[in-house]
């Protein structure tokens, strides 16, 4: 933990290293009338970084993106880009480009005209426009569709046109508002990989908004988890998964068991389970991932318990078991798939995998 | 899905209506246009193209026709120039009271057309509101005569009457433009002005075409405004048709002119629809 990767909640973050921080969001808040949508958001995005703003619907993630793009004005706070204050500029003066959720392609223009739009507005020389458009269309495998109107091509192709239209301008920062949400599952997975490798290739910073935690984990360098208008945790996918800071994070990113118990004299107790911990005395809340519970082996200092299988759900390579153990505690356990699970199981987990998390604040 | 009887009950009345009140009259009109009138004012039921020859040969008919088109064209242009900015403002500018403002534009349509034409007569006449005000303010010594009984009065009145007809389709087409397209345009560096010309205006062309067609076709066939406000110099083609069917008692010539107008207008509507389709993308 520590460093720029774990900027938590309302801490005021000054860019620690202005050279590597491309975009700096400082104490941004937004309310629509009485309704507060974003509260005191501070976030830095590094040059070449793929940052995902993850949150459920209504968390304010799209509003935050729209504030960066300039379609909404923040009620308070500042946005800096490459050392210049950006929040007072209208969207057409900001050097960021957006890929919209519904693509927002101009229906009266061909694919080629859509892609060249920004360059023509910027009044670049004709030859340069032609070569850049051609190159971008090639990169996006859109060359055969250059003369088609958007209505004549498929959703996946439209999505690539939207991307091409933004990337051709070579922005330093690309904003993506759930660009994959309209695609079907297979195409979506394929695009996740393509988008990530494209981002590495072009070296542009991406701010990607999604409600899909799996998508966020696959693609991002860092995830900023937004909950009810506040940042819950900002960290790399691995860290956010293996060391969630709060109960909400643990539950939203992946699947988890929350163990509520007491810590006394270096021992955590929870429904008859007990293990050593370095925490101070008091109430304790722990996140234990289903895959960290395994069939007991004879050796080791792990926490052992017996349990009865209530339900099982087959997920292909693994299956998720609902196991009732002591005191009516029901735990989810992920196991490699096997034909028959019967009767009682002897299970264990390492104390290190029971990650202490903060209780998530209740908010209105 | 529906029973035969039900379908018959639903479709026969409108079919009858169209046949009796549209197709039969059109057919009669066509027949009349090929007949002629004897000196003793009887309809001669023998086929002839004389009416069409007279229509094309006598300058007065073509002249009036062209004047009508010129008046209609001016009405169309002014109605678009008024209706477009209004629609644009209501669609993109006004956020509050949008519905109320829309109603205000539409309310004049509830007032009888005749009343509105008379209102202009009282405003523009030599003892009218405008002239008395101008004289009271000592801006003019004598009443301005060109205000009333002139093509000017006709164009002004028709513009007033048909502006809502251009406003409505333009407003509808502007309301249909996804706001994300405007944002996308701004996002790509286009100023509001550039966005208007490159995105908003092209996408509103179907509405402009529909509005222009309304204004042109309706004012081309208008006969009340020229009758009340046009004077001798403001006579339009419909006035001639009315007098041919009335006082002049030359139904065949009247029918020929009507039919020409009909063909012209239908062609116009057809072309306008083709264009509208060409310019719409959904």
C-alpha cells in the first residue's frame, strides 16, 4: 500500500509529480439542485495510464467523465491538464476526446467524413488529413467501410468508428463512456483486449467508465471505484481485488465473504472461527474470497472448520459452493469443478487471506 | 387476425369517403377541363383542348400564375427565416417554459384565418393602426398607400399565417437530433457556430423541406388574403379560379387551371418527399 496508487476518499491530493501526472482532478464536487452527485473527488491520471472509473449506475461516474470533457460544469473544484487549468474552457477548447456510450456518430456523414471531422475543424492541410484518416481507418480495420453511412454498418464497426474519430486527433487523453456496453458478450470480450492493446500502442491516457467490474479488471492499470459520488478506493486491479479497503469494494469487485467479529488480544473471533491478527482490539470486519477457502490438508497454521454443502453452482472450470459451518455461518467457497460433493467437508483458509476491511459508510 | 366483417366495417367507410369526395370530383374536374362553354353559357359536352390552349396562350393566366408563385416563394422564405430561428431557440436555447412558448406559437392557429386576415386589414389600412401611429409620430404626412391592397400586404399576411406551419416541422426535426451529436461535435473541436452548420442544420433539412412545402403550397393556393388585402395588383391564381367558377361562369377553363395547379402541387409534394427521404438517416 501507499504511494499514488491508494488515494483514498477525501484526502486532498496534490499532484506529486507534475511531469507524470497528465490530468489532475482537484476537489471536484457536483450537485444538481439539492441533489449531490459528486463529492470532493480528487484524482490524478498519469501520462499513458489506463484508468477505469468503476461504479454502479447512479454512482456519478458518467457525470465525472462529462465534467472532464466539459459537458458539465463542476459545482466546485478544479481540473488541470498538463499544467493548465481546464475546467473554465468550453469542451471544444479542451484537448481531450470522447468515445460516447451510444457512439454519437454523425448520421449524415460517411465513416470517412466522421473520422476526418475533427481534423477538418482544426483546418489541417488536406494531404495530412487524408493520410491520417487513411492510417486510422487501417488501424481500426475500417478501410472497406470508408464510404458507408453509420446506419449501414454493424454495432461493432460503429464502435470502432467512434474510436477512430477520437483517436485520429491524437488527443493526450481519451475519455470512454461505457463504449462496450452495447456490444454482445463475445464481441465485448474481444474489444476489451483490442482496446487495451490499442491503448498500449498509441500511448494515450485512457479514462474508461464502466459498471462492469470484470471489464475494469481486465483492462485497467488502475481502478477508481466510485460509490454514491465519492471515491471508495483507487488502486491497481490486483490490489483492489486482493486488498480491498472497504466492505463495499470487497463485495463490488469480485465475490467475497464478509466475516464480522471481534478482535481481542491479537486474536480475531468470528462465528467460532479464530485466527491470529495484528489488529488492535475492537470490532473487526474481514473479507475472505471464496477461492481462498480450500479443502483442509494436514499441515499448516491455517484456520480449519467443518461445513455442510447447502447449494452448488457450476461455473465451468470452478464451482461455487454455499457451505454452512458453525453457528449458522454460510460461506461461499470456490472449488475446482468435480462431479460429486457430498456430506460434510473439512475446509481451511490462511489467516493472511482474511483481509481486514473498513465498514462502508452508509450514505443517503 | 381480424375477422373479415370487422375489416370491411373499418375499411369501407374511408374508401367510400375518398371515392365520393375525392376521386369522383377529380374525375369530374378532368372531364370539365376538356369540355367548353357555348356563347349561351351552356356546357358543351364534346372533347376539346381549347381550355388548355387558352390557359397557355393568354398572358393573364400565366402572369397571375407566376405572380402567385413569386408571392408564395417570398412567403416561404420569410416564414423560414422567422420559423427556423424560433424553432432553434425553442429547441436548443430555452430550457424553461419550452412548452408554454411552443403553445404561444401554435395558439394563432386556433384563431380563424379570416379574423387574422381582417386584423391585418385594420393594421395596414389608410386609417389603420400603423398609418395613424406613423402620422401621430410625425414620421409620415400622408397614409402610406402601399401597405394595403398590394402584394406586400398579401406576403405579410400569409407569412404571419404560415410561419407556424414552417415552425412545427423544423422544431420537430431539431428536437429529434440527439444532443450527444452536438456534444460529439464540440468534443471534436467545433465551435457552436461550426456545429450548427456541419451537424444541426444538415440534420434539420427534412424539417425545413417539410415546412417550406407547407408554406409554399398553402400560400400558392390561397384566395382569401389576396381577396381581402391584395387589391388589383395582388390577385392570385385562386381568385381567378373562383371568378371563373362564379361570375364568369366558365367552369371548363376554371377546371383546366385547377387541374394544372393540382398537377403542379402534387409534383412538388412528390419531389419534396423524395428530397426529405434523401436527407433523413433513420
